[in-house]
């Protein structure tokens, strides 16, 4: 079995990276696990609904390119 996890942005918190490493180690006996990260879209703090859709579309395109 092959599991591919694609995330948007970088994981900065050490407890998240430690948890991810632990799960990858545990699942490694049963399946190949790949963790891929795509660049997040830069956006200001407050977005309109249309701007949010543009950000999601750009990030979605990057995700589909990795798939």
C-alpha cells in the first residue's frame, strides 16, 4: 500500500513534526508513506470571499500538480 499526504505550507511546530515522524514510523511497517508539502499562497489577513477562492484555487492547482 502507498499513502501520499499532501499539505499546504510548512510545518513549523516541533511537536507536529515529532508526531508526524512517529506516525510515519508506525505506518512504515504496513505501507509506504510519503509526506509532500506545497507552497502556500501569500495573502493578507483579511480577505474577501472572492480573494479567498482565488487563494484556494492557486493552492489546489499546486496540490493537483503533486498528485
